[in-house]
């Protein structure tokens, strides 16, 4: 009987730790993100060249409306030894974390 109680306590402890740790992950505010619309990857001369099209967010949420006569897409190009290095370079250049929308990223 005592062994059973210990097992129940251990299972409850593991479940509590799992639930608590999953909700306290790294959270990024929406103002610190930029949405990736399209991504292209080229490999030449031993380097990856990543081109990203992201939505401009400078005037979103402000008092002035967006100017629909102008493009709201920004293109960023970065190089790196790996694709991840190039993407990190793009994030550094943009000053925001890139959010890759999972339902729209298709490889052709």
C-alpha cells in the first residue's frame, strides 16, 4: 500500500512539473515578431543565401491607417554557413524574431 502511494505521488509530481514548465516557456510579444510571407534558399560558394519576404509592421497599430497604394512587404537577404545562421542574420538585420507561419510554408 505504501509503495502505491509513493508511485501516485511521483506520477502527480511529474505531471505537475510538466504542466508548469510548459506554460513558462520563452514568450515573445507580437511587437517583437515579424511574419514571414515567403522564403527562398540558395547554396553557392559554400554558403547559404536566405531571402525572406516579411510583412512590414512599422505603421500597424498606429493612429494612421496603412497606405494601400504602397507595398507592405519587405525583402531581406542574408548569408551564412548554415540555413539557421543565415536566418539569425536576417533576424539581426530586422531587429525582430521571425515567425514562420506553419500553414503557409510549402517547399517547391
